[in-house]
């Protein structure tokens, strides 16, 4: 298949593109290589993908019509739209970048998909859309009360994609990711920050005084779920048990997680064990936009693909720390 992955130099996009190439598919990778975090990490990811002759990079922003046109030029059979401005806390500092990338950028992808008609459009959303709702979160829960701008833009992404699926019948699946972690992860995420601080002998910051719980999801498990969902394009009138299938569009949302929330202190203990040293801990209050717990109801994912993410945090953290040591040792 010809598959377009936006955000191919990003964390999840890199891992997914690598899996698709390994399976023999042609991949067009669209990424702006923005300096939100160290661009060298993004460049290294893309360089690894470029080792395959079946990978074609397109560098530029989604807001640039010529860039999007170039990415869609081959008429992709599947589009996986992962490119976005990430981070809950950063949205307090740079709110307009979220509107530009997550809203305007997604609209550009929807317009291109309307014209080219892929068999399946998969779009990254986030567990943050659930806000302060009761846990575990199910796809049918109300998501009208986001507590961060980042969450609001992801809610907008879902709403816009539903309207396009209804108007132009592009089968669309929105992927609500829950705290993805693993090798090649983003430096702004907790695991990377913990590892850097511990390696440098500096204290780590634990918000919510370390009492938060997260449905941590290992990146390779995420990729396996998305890979299987590519072949499960929604069809109107054909729901599975617990489906969120829209009654007026070939559209659904799916939680991507293991459904097993973990206490933050257990996660920290896994990092300490993998790195062989104890961390000095600073217990801090909750940050604006954060929620105390995320937990996914995964019945729909199981019904669609037959399994859910299952890697234990100790194993996933150990894999990250091994990669982190190599990355740090390379001088980058």
C-alpha cells in the first residue's frame, strides 16, 4: 500500500513508519521538523527511515498548501495524520501554535483527503479530551469540557473530521492515545526528563505530589494497534460491540491504551531500577491543565483488533533507558 504518515519524524510517527516500511509498504513522511524540542532527534529518526528506498520525505508545515499537495501527490491509499503541536503545559505558553498546527493543519489534511479519497484516514487524538471525567474513560463519554487548550484542539480535530466524513464519506478513525512512552521518546515528556535528571544527579519534579495515575502505553504496542486498525475502516451501519460508529458518517473514535493505570511512583521506581540509582524527588502541586488520573476502557479496541497494549511499565521503561544511554553516549 501507499501510506502517508504526517509527523513521520515525531515519536509515534517514526515508530509507525518504521513498522510500515518493514512490512513492505511505500511510505510518504510529512514533517516540519519544528524546534519544539531538539531537532537533531527528529533528523535522526528521519535519517533511519530514509535508509529504505520506499520512504519519501516531504519537509514542511501542514499550513502550507504546496507542502500538503506534494505529500498527497501519489494518491495515498491510507493516511495516518499524527502531526500536531503536542504538550499540555506548552499550550499555556504558545497557544497560537496549537491553533495553527492542530486545527488549521488538520483542516488542510481533511481537504486533501476529500480530494484524493483514501480508503482510510486515521487521525491522532488524545486521552486529554476526556478532561476530568470519571475513569475509566469510554469512547462514548461526553468530551465537552476540556481543561487545556491542547485538549480543546484535539476535540476540534475530532469534530472537524466527523463533519468531513459525513460530507465526503472518507472513512475516518480518531485515535485517542494514552500517555505513550518508549525509545526515541520526546524530551518534553516525563520519562525523558526523569532519565536526564537522574543521569545528571539532579532532582526530578513530581507534580500532583506524585499521586497521579496514568494509563502508560508502550510505543510498540501503540504501533501494533494502529497497524491492525488500518484494515478496520469504519463502515456506516456495521458497528461492533461497544462501537462509537457515527450514525451519519463512516467515522469512529478508539482508545489506544492497555486499560491498566499505573501510579506515578511505580513508574519512577521502574526508571530508578533501570538506571541503577535512586532519584531525589521534589513533590509539587498539580499543574494547570493536568488531570489526576487517566484510564482507558479498551473494550472497543479489543473488539476491533483482538488485543490491547500489554507491555509492563518495567519492561518498557528498561527499553527506553537502554536507548537513552546510547543516545546520550553518542554526544547528542
